[in-house]
């Protein structure tokens, strides 16, 4: 009985995710879903991405948090459009919430939407939002054993950002070991090692995402 | 409709948590529920705790993970009893799973049970397991804004362990600010600042938990 209820939730989510995708397709908008555990650096990564893309890029950010608007305020200070979704306790975003946010935005003025999901390495991976690209962040401070403990997130992501590389000398994180585990689970994943704090390694991510977003949306 | 289903889940969990508590009360066992986001250092903290308590302490560890047994194997290498619960995708432990684990253990040989919950700063706080003490870990690498973003965990915990203090010089973590926010949300919380990596600050936690566990269970 419980399983039936859950399947219902997932099915309904898939349908609305499909609607989101259709709407974005019509408007020619590229949408990225950014996921990670708490404190891996999602907001800092978005700020670095906004900074790295041309000034005239038409980008909007959807911020998912359980409560509060710390992150959308951080984003808004850069001048980028930011919409805050508060999940009211729920540990992940669902397609329906994103749909509501999309309806509040002027989609004709946007080419690229970045969604910052709730900080959680588990459930966000189960809920598609209608995105074109799924990006996850692992901070080296979290340890190199995370892919084996939270496999779905690592399997479902198109891109793995390994953040806080400036902390590598102060941790026991084994980059080669972690990457080899992830490559076995998800051979197509793109991996970027960088530090949002120092800016190290950001350039190759920027160059990659520029090529990925269709047309000349982001320069 | 959806809300009704959720309330049903929570109610059922409360009942089984009550049964766990009754069983543990009869056996004179003290149970601690350890929660945090992924990679904040739960397993390392348990290892430091086992190391700090007298050798003849009768302690068992219940390890909650989505999949795999990396953590229970780490614990078992110390000689402590360890039982692994795999949630099969679920992002938190529920009282029922702990009940199943308790039934597999010889409770007459145990005085202190440590439960390592699934790495998640959100949902574990919503599910009581029948524990006497709720302990959460925040790693300084996660940032000082976490209490405002994940308030329930910080409000529901009896103890806040601030881990990885050895990384403080390499982060922008503002300890005073974080503590002041937490103290407003949860004035009774006990806060320990420590580093499981270096061992710094562990002694005061050990001395506190020794006093907390009833009788002479842990020396």
C-alpha cells in the first residue's frame, strides 16, 4: 500500500516534469538542476558561474530551500533574477514547485535557468524537474566514500563538480580512488575539480557549460 | 490527501518508537541517535567515542545507510558489535527498522547503543527512533549558515557536535555567529567543538557522555 502511494507520487512528478520540459523547449530555455549535500557549495558555485558567463547572459536562478531566503538574496545581490521556493520541510524539490516558479517568471527574457535544489544527497536524485542537465557537487571535505554510500545521485548526474579542492592538503580525500569508483558507476559523467573559494579550476567548467547551453544564450 | 498519508506514517513511527523506548527501558539500555549531513564525520565520531570509553564498555552500534556496509565494517574492526541497516533508497531511519535491529541483538549484553542515521540534515530529524539522546554533527566545512537553512535538526537535537575544527583556518566559518543562532533556536542544546581527525576537543565530549549514560555502563 505504501509503495503504491510512492509510485503515484513519482508518476505524477514525471508527468509535470514532462510539462516543464515542453514549456522550456518552446521557449528555447536550457535548465540545469544543481544538487548536493548541505554545505557542498551550491550557491558559491552558482555565483562563480554567473561571474564567469558574459554580463549580458539572460540567466535566472530558482532557489530551493526548506525555509528562508539566504541563498536567493545572495544571488539577487549579483543582479541576476532569483526566485525562492520554500519546500516547508520537504527534503527535495518536485516538478510541480518548479512549474509554479516558471509560471511566475517572464520566460521570454530568459535563456538559461539554474535550479539550486535542497541540500540533500539522496531524494533530489529521484525527482526529475524537467531539466536538460543534472549537475551534482561533492565537497572534498565530505570524504571520498560518498559515491558508494549515495550511488543514485552519482549515477543520475551528467556532471560531477568536486569542490573545495583548496582543502585537499588538509583532508584524506583520495581523488583518484573516488573518480575511479564514479567512472564505473557512470562512465559518461563529466568531472570538474575546482574550488569556488579560490576560483581554481572554474575556467574549464565555464568553457564547458558555454558550449553546452544551445545557441548564443550565454555568449 | 497526501498530508493524511504522511501523518499516518509519522503516527505509526511514533508508536513503534514508543515500543523501542519501552524495550530499552526494561533492559536498562541507553540509546543515542546520531545525525548529520553526508560526510560531516558520524562514523569517525563514533570511532573516537568507542576509543574514549573504557574497554569493557558494553556498546553496540546500529549503522543506517542507503546501501553498502562500509561504516559497519569500519566499526566492527574496533571489536564493537555493529549491525547494518540498509534503507534501500530511503533517506532516513524509521523506528521500525531500529526495532528489527534490536530484535536481532542480544540486549542483555548491551548497555549503550549508538545509532548512526543516514547522512541527511533534513528527514532524520522528523523520525524518532525511541532514543534517549539526539546528537547532531555539523562540519565547519559545511558553512555557518546551516542552522537557518535546516532548522528542525538544530531544534530537535540535544547535542550539537561541531566537527572538523582543524579546518577552521581554511574556511570562513564564523563559530560565534553559528552558536548564537543555534542558542536562540534551542537554548538547552549542548555544544562541543572538536576534530575527529586530530582528536582535539574529544575529551570533554567523552567526559560529558560518561556522565549522561546512566549507571556505570560506560565506566
